[in-house]
């Protein structure tokens, strides 16, 4: 800048007149100006340089929420005396700026950062846009559905990912099989469970967990064994609430309703669609892990809300099973149960001790007339009664659960007084119960012939008591609590026999289980009536209806008439059942037919001439073989003919072919009498006198555990009453 020249005359005049301020005399303290002061006031004054303009630029004009940038501000001219300025955001809800120039993105939008000079208020602004951060970009393959097989390694397709800034975050991708845990390792998929697998791909922004992207592929995995059990239309567990049916084949893998509802505290179960499965997927159980305590039971809990509560219903469960590994006998104590809180459970064992490994078996069980409480938990379950240190592995599959409506019965137990007046069970208002029995609604019986016959007979009402299996039908309506010793008891039962085979009455007792002599006759078609009349004896506990050893035994009971009365006096020369001295009966052949088993055999006569050379052997004696010791061969039922306290002579004509050891009579598995020591080859007669100490239910041959094997022929067994107890 050029300096201005002040004329000397002007300067002189100014000095003379005191115009220059710094040379002014302070009126309050007048002092003369010194020479030095006079010199400084005469020097030239510098002119102020003002700001002419200001400019602002930003390092980045686009930001994502949370990001920072810097703005740079320039003030002109370079030599301006005051180059200070201020920075401000026009909308601080979008971004903020501090006086160092740091800009911070707050929310999505666009606004300006303004720079203002202190000198002259010159302004400049820069526009900055804030974008919301976006989700990562997941690049899935074009093909989204694949095929694989159980146990076969499948390399997964390539999937990549980038964040919103364009950074590669492929390494952050998480892959999960929603149908099976542990099937993915190092980018390779190997399934143990058959069916459709959904693989979920998940990636999130490394800096913001709220920013994530998901994708998925499907892999259809083929089972080692084709799925043949169709559950279509039966895949809803709630069907049981309406007396319906639910089926399970585990085709949905871990999403299968039954598998999802399993409570397995000891990790005893998993699914498999491999060679160890039955069809498709099967439930694999380490049975040994279910033993030891009730808590280890495998609980099928999906029906808890669907059981009929407070009323009776019949539940049926059927399934396939296969033993995968077994120590001999380990599975003979494996059970299916129906249970509820406070109950000891209804348990059914189903694996025979001789079950073969890798052989598929079928099981079916019914829990008839089961009344589950209105409150508390209820479940089906599987458990092993006791544990061992060996592997006991079983596969379960093809399950069917069903609920069936049953008659709602007012079950009663009449008193002795009621029986004296005569009492009738009608299976409805005066109903009764039986072990292994259920009361059914006749109209709902599927057997059309049975239903028609019973509806046409006055001795049947709305309901009938259904009994199946050959044995164990303990009749609740007749027990030691209402039977009076010494009274005459009359029982009359009307029933429909599906296979036209009759029944026995066995009185369970403390002194044996005698078979009661009954009269059984046809009423019409398969409707029959059976009658018993006899004197109640000491020790009688409960009536058992027995199906004559018939494994296909199936009957429907209608009315049951009971009556107690005074017994007729017993003559001194007769037993309580009316037999006199000299009464005898013969049993030449086994009442239960022939048999050929691993431990014993009963066969028809083989025409051995030496055997029938003695006339006492008859012309067709039965051949008996004991293959093992400690074995029983039941020969005939007592039918009440051998009475407690009476004296008998038992004569046996027999021919020994070969024998080693002892041979005994067996009465009710309680009394054992030695037949004799003469078991040499040839014909023999044994005579034994015995005073009975029980009502004899069954009469058998027996070989004790210390020996007794070989073959002999039974020609004649004669039992004679020789003395009446006084």
C-alpha cells in the first residue's frame, strides 16, 4: 500500500494547535508533552484491512446417520485483520457442527452448514445430505431349492454380503438349519433327518445389530427308507378332544408335533432318517437313559390339553418299533404308559425278550374307560423300568393315537344286603368295572352282527361290558367285601360271544383259585347265558372271568344277576359240592391240546407198540417230553372237583421211554407231590393218597430245578374221593 504524504505546513499547524490526540494534555493533570512522545505521534497510522469474502467446503457432502465429516472455511483477503468466523447448522436435528469444523450426522435429511465472518458478517454455506443407514445386501444364489440324501455331504452354494458402505461382510454370515441342529459345518451340509430343510442365512451390520438381512434356501433330503405312513388329515393332536385320531410319522423333522412336545430331561431321543430308521424319519431312543427315575421318562406332552377330563374315554396307541442294539432281555421291561399327576400310571410292556435286532415289530395298546382328572398334567410316555450299563437303543415310528367315546357308567358295588334281595347290573345306572375291560355303547360297536343281536335282546340295555384277552378280568361287583362265607351264591350272566366260545369263572382265593362249575348255554345266535350256583367258601376274594385259554376271547356282557341265599344243609356223607365217597374222574389227555415248545412237548400217540402192551395204558396215550428241568405242563382244570380238606387217591398209569431225574404233581403252583422214584423204562403205576389243603384250580406235571428230563406216556389219571372231612 502506498503511504500518503502529509504537507509539512499542515503537519506544523497541527502540532501547533494540538489536534493530534496522543499529544493532548490531560486537563486533570496538565503535563507538557515530552520530546519522545512528540516523535511517536508523528509516525504514520496503519489502515484496517477488512474481510471481503468467506467460503466453506465439506470433505463429504453425503453422510449416513452417525457418521462425521469436516468442513474447511477460508476468509479473504489473506491479510484481513480479523479472520475469525462462526459455524452453524441450519437444522441441528439433521446434523450438528462445532467450531473446529466437525460435522456429525444426526438424522436423515438435507441442510446447510453456514460460515459467518466476524468482520462484516460475510456468509457462505455448504449443503450436506444425511442418509439413513441401510440393511446389508445379501446376494443369494439363483437356485434356491436343492436335493440331498441323509448322511451324504452337500457343499452349500456361495452366498456373499456387503454392508451399506459397500464393505464385504461375507464372513459375518450365520447359517442355521431350522430343521436340524449340527447339520452344517464349514460350509458343508450333512443331514441326519429326512424331509425339507430350511437353511436360514443371516447377516447384520457389524456396527449396528438393528441392521440385518435374512435369506433362505431349501434342501429336500431323501430318507434311507421311503416314508410309507401317511398322516394326511390326521396331523392335528387336538383331534383327541373330539374323539378323533392323530398320526405321527416325524416327516416334519424337529417341527413334528410329537417331537416338539417331547419332554426329555436326559437327552435320550433324537430323530434319524438313516438306515436305523423304520420309514422316513424315526424317533431313536437310548432306552437306558429313560431308566432309574420317573423323571427320566420320555413324556409325549402334546395331548395334555386334549384329553377328555373328568369323564371316561378309551385311548388307543399303536406304533412300529425296531431294536437297534440290545443286551439279552434288556427290553423286556420297556413300557408305554398313560399317566397323569398323582397316578401310578397305566403301563404296557411291549418288547418281548426274544426280539431280534433290526426287525420291525408292531405294537398296539388300548387303555379302556380311562378317566383322567379335570386338573393337572397328563401324558403318554415311554420308559425302561430298570437300567444297565449296556446300550439299549430302539426306533419308534408310525404312531397312531386315538380317543374313543365310551359309555358313561354309574359304577356301583352292591352290599351283601343288596345281594340278598337280588341285584342286577345293567351296565348303565348300576354299572360295574372289570380289569382289562371297558364299558361300550352298543350303538357304536363296529361289529354289525353283535350290535344287531344285542339291540334285539331284552337282557342288553344301552351299554355292554366288553372283555378281551384270555385272562385277568377281575369283576369289581363281586368281592370278599360282599360275599358271605357259607351263603349260597347265584350268578347269571348274559353275554354275546364274538367267536362263539364260552368262558370260565375262577374264584380268586387265599386257599387256591378254584374253577367254578357253571352251566353255559345258547340263548339265540351268539347270545349266551352262563349260570353258577354254589356255596361261598372261606378265602374267596374276587371273581375272575376267564376265556378258556382262548387268545381271541371277546365277549360283550349285558345284564348280570346276583343273589345271596341260605345254603342248603350239607349231608354228612357228601362234600360241600355234593360229592360222595367213591366219586372219581379220569383225565387221559391234556385238556389244552398238544404243544411243542422249547422247554416241553405234548404230542399225540406215536403208535409205539411197547407203550400199549399193557391194557391200563389204553389205545392212545399222550406222549409227554420235558426238555428242560423246572418246567410245568398243565394237564387239566380242577373245575371244583378237588375240594379243600377232602381226601383223595390219585392213580397214574404211565410208560417211561427215557428219563433222568424227578417227576412230581403240581397243584396250583403251590402243592408238589412226588409221583415216585421208579422212572425206569417200561410201564408203571403210581398211587398217592392226599388230603387236599386247597380248592384245586389246575393239576399239572412238574420237573423240579434239580433235574427231570425225558419222555413218558400218560395212559390214565384217576382221582377218587376216599374220605370226607368231618
